[in-house]
C-alpha cells in the first residue's frame, strides 16, 4: 500500500531552537530572523529562541546570523512536549 503524504496531517511540528550569539542584537531584528524571540543577557550575549520549520529553515537563520557578523556561540534544540 502506497502512503500519500498529507501536509497537514503528516508534517512534523516545528522544532524550537536556541541560538546564542556574542554581543547584543536589537529587537528590530526579530522579524528579519523569522520572529525569533531576542533576549539580551547580562553577560553581553544575545539568545535567540523560536520555532524552526525544518533543517533548511534552520540553515537560513544561521546564514542570517553569519551575515550579521556576530560570533555564533551555540545552537541548541529545545525539547518541547507537544
């Protein structure tokens, strides 16, 4: 039996990632970064948190981070209970 992919039924929910950058990034970048939450930490780092649809989308966000010229410190998948 052949399975037909149903985008609404079969699509996995977006995964949530946290991306840590060295330096502070202003809130005006939120929309450009796909709506990721921007938290400025006291130690001078920026923490970006938000859902990412798939690996291609994650690479797109990381490409934007690269283009900002800010040092990338970490990328972590956050397990959610959905």
